[in-house]
C-alpha cells in the first residue's frame, strides 16, 4: 500500500463507518494520546519500566498503526498530501544534514 492509497482508504473508511472526521483539534488531542500509548509500550519494552497488567494486552505494532491512522486523518482534513510532504522532508533533511550526522562524534 502506498501512502496515497492509505490516505484514500482512511478517507473511505471514515465516510463509510465513521460518519465524519472528528474536528482537527480533537484529532490532534487523539494523536497526542496515541503517541503517549506508544511511548508507554516503548518505555516498558525497551526502557527501564516494568509492565503493568493493563499494559500486557497492548501491542507495539497496533499502537504505531493508531498513531499513523490519526496522522493520516489530520493530513486528509487539512489537505496535506503525505507522499509529497515526505518527499520534500527527505530533500530538506538531505540538504541540511548530509554531513551533520557523519561528523557527530556521539554517533561513532
């Protein structure tokens, strides 16, 4: 699936099953919540925190997909083509950072 196809599938799902998009500010709050849930799983899986019983049913890939879903919703609502945006972001990072990370002694 391409990013554009994902944007279209999310839009189709919202229009078929979701009635309508939540407001942009509501979706921003939901995105923040989903990122928090992802952070919780990351902290327990790769960090120093131990799992709580309530965390055991959480799934890393599902939490990442939740973040992606809401990000796609926001892109659709605001008219952002994520394929174009990602390509432009690669170009920006390449120009800005092409030597920066290679010269970072902390990464060696």
